[in-house]
C-alpha cells in the first residue's frame, strides 16, 4: 500500500529488520544501463557502521544479492530485485520486552495500525535497516544520472549542536575523510567527542545532513501537486528518524526581506544563473538549473540505555524500561548515504518523466 515510491523509476521496499532479508524492487529502469555488482556494493558499504565505540555491534555483511533485472552486465528493462540477507539478527532482547512500548519508536503506532500482528523485532518494517534497500536503488539511480551529468553528494553539517558550514560545492573525497562524513575535520573531532560522551551517559544524539545535487537541468518538476520539492521531501521523510526537511535558505527566509531572499538572475557564459541560491535550486516546484540544496534534521537514536517511562500494552499499566541491544549512539553518519540515495532516486524519476533520460540506453 505505502511501500512504493515514484512514477517512472518506481521502487518497492520489502523485508524486516530481523526477517530473512531486506530488499528493493525497481521497476521502470531503462534497458541497456551498464552496471556491476561492485557499483552497488560500493554505495552500500558507505551505510555500514563505523569503527567508533558508539556504533552498533550488529555485524551484518550487507553483501548485495542481485535476483533479477540484470543480464550480461546490463539492465534488461525488467524489474530489478536486490536483496541483502540478515545474518546477525539477535531477537532475544525484543522477545523479553515485546509488550513494553519503546519511547521514540513506532511500537505503539504499529500495534494500533496492524492490530498487534506487526513484526516487533528490531522495529520490523519501521527499522532503519530498511534503508539498505534505498541505498541499493540509489546506486542505480545515480548511474542513470551520470548519463546526464548530475551528481548527488551528502554530508554531515551538525551533530549534537556542533555545526560546520554548508557548502555549495564539495567532493566525495572530502566527505569520506572521516567516519562522521563531515568535510570539516576540526568539527568532526568535536562531534565525535560529543557522541562518545553521550554513549557513556547511555544517551544519544541527532544532527543535520545536507544534500547537494549538482548540474541538475532546469525544468524538472510537475506542478502543482507533483513538485520537485514535494517529491524530494516525500522521499526524504521515508527515512526513519528524519523529522524536518528544508531547501536552500529554508526556515531562515522567514527572517529575511525580499531584497535579501531573492536570487538575482545573471548571464554567465551564455547560461542563466542566479547570484545566490536561497531557493535551493527550485522555483515554483521546478528546478532552475542551480544546485539543489536540501537539509534534513535527524532525531537522536530513540534506543537509549537510560531508564525510561513507558506502558505495558498487555497489562495496560504504567511501567519502566531500559532498552538493551546493539544500537548506534548517533545514526547521522550512516544516514548520509541514504539521503544521497533518496535524492538520486527522486531526481532520476523526474528526469525519466521529462524524457531527459531515454527508455533504452544505447
């Protein structure tokens, strides 16, 4: 019902955190796209836990298994099914606390939605583990975007209130320079110290990720209700823990005057550009040719080891709980490639709708 996204490049997510596998089905990918297992695995590896003490100790190999849609190194035009198998799921701690609603998680809402039949282990369908499928689909979407020169980058700009600057142009090398995927090494050191401290206190931290799409052609977007902003926001809000999305200057525009917020048009080498990019590369729901800049707010990991108040849904009595298990103190770094993937999936879908990317790659 709500497990598919897109109109031409359609992704359908399947699997649960502690089920047999997590995966994605892609329908609408053009035939003839050259892609290898390594192209996808490279992106998937970026989502793995880091070597920090505060990272989850769940050691999943996340080795991609291509089940359909590729033959002889090229896409066939048929649905592409990609999966990673869950090999290190340990459900014992969830069995012991299955009737206790974990604060900050979707336990209560999932119980009410599905009448208690939902898979509660590790959050089931509501687990961040499902984003492995997003990253796999994003790798293929980025390969299609490469054909038209569009490149998606994402990086950490804030963790636990420690900020670094936003950047209009950065490199993947700078992002990969440290485990936090922050291009400012000094800020990254402070962020890491804050994460380690929160872990020792049995707590967690959130942060902000910035995504940038470079060389996006003008004209992508389908107003009024299928705007490029709306499509990107919908995709980004599908990432568990994302609680806010802003474009360009974002909420700061509420404090600006029109003379400050308006992006002046100029001619540069025969091309129309804007001197500033407060719009984030989108006007009227349509790309204007400038870099698309979006930031997402990621909440603190809700699984913390401190004692919390809750409810026993079986006895309908107040209770307390301490969450046990293997959890990241801060999921922001692992969410960075997911943000890039969801941007790639969305922009690829709009590019296919516009006909910029052909249905057969020759």
